[in-house]
C-alpha cells in the first residue's frame, strides 16, 4: 500500500488548493489547505458536512472505526487550515478522502461565483 500511496501523493502535491503529506508508514496524513482564508472551509458548513463528513468520513468509519481525524484552524478562526488523519486502512479510503476534498473545494469555488 505504501508504494501506491507514495505515487498518489506525488500526483496530489502539485495541486493549488491543498497539499497532502504522509509519514513513512502511511498511518498519518495531513491535508493542508492553501490560503485557508480564501477557501472559507468551516466544519459547520453545509457543504463540508454533506460532502466530506457524510460522503467520506462516515463511510470510512463504518468499516474502519480506528480512523481518527483532528482539525486545525486558521489564526484562531473557525476556518479549517489543516486536517490530520490517522490510521487509514487502505488506498481506497485515501482516494475517497482526496476525491471529497476536491469536490468540496470545487463546491466552495462554484458557490463564490
């Protein structure tokens, strides 16, 4: 799984909206949003709850109850700056999370227009 994960990480690192970092074991992942003050992603937003929580995290937790996450906020605000995720059990879970982050960002961009 680690080799496959490294290939995917190399692909995702070039994105402009967020970066994904992982440790050598693949047990720790950090999603760092670029310019969080412009992304305006909030833990309580309808899009965040619908796209990221319901369509990704809840599905993963159903089959992998050991997965955990932690939010970090931008400069003492309610805007999410980074999400730390531990104990993913498969590349499928990783793919689902990255797909939903991309969808969330696309939704946030389209709602700004």
